[in-house]
C-alpha cells in the first residue's frame, strides 16, 4: 500500500474530510487529494502531523511496517512488567500451528469476557 493510499484509508476510516486534513497541514484540499493519489508526498513535518492526527507511527504511513501502533503504545506495560512490544515479539516467534492455537484460545477468552460483561450489565 502506498503512502497516499494509507493516508486516504486512515482519513476515511476516521470519517475526516480532506478539508480538515488540509487545515491541519496548512495546505489546500487539492494538495491533500494529490497526497492521496500519490501525485505528491507530504514533507517530514507534515508526516509528523498526520502521524499524530491518525495516531499511527510514521513507519506505518511510509509502509515500513503494517503495525499501526505508535512506539509509545508498544512500550506500555501489558501485564506483569511485560510491554505490548514484548508480547508482539513473543507472538512473532511462534510457529504457525502455535499461532493458530493461540488465536483460537484468544477468541474463546474474548467470547467468555463478552458474555461475562453482558451478564454483569443485566
């Protein structure tokens, strides 16, 4: 996916108009349109603004990674002094069968958690 496609996808996903992005970046709406069509690329200062506005890393905007999370999110403690980034690293080390087993178990836990939440609210 190109930088422009990512900008457009993020903007539309957050239901933000090109006009609002243009105001944030101090550019014209046609410039934002050109960014999204990959006619022009935003400079690094505008990439920082877009990163902050969309709450994604610059690496994600540039296509270096598929991980949306900003670095500070990866550094947050997940549980028992283990960060989100460390959890992600552990997940990436699993073989495909173990990943699938873990995903099945996570889906089960989420369903259980949702059910428990619904029971508490009744």
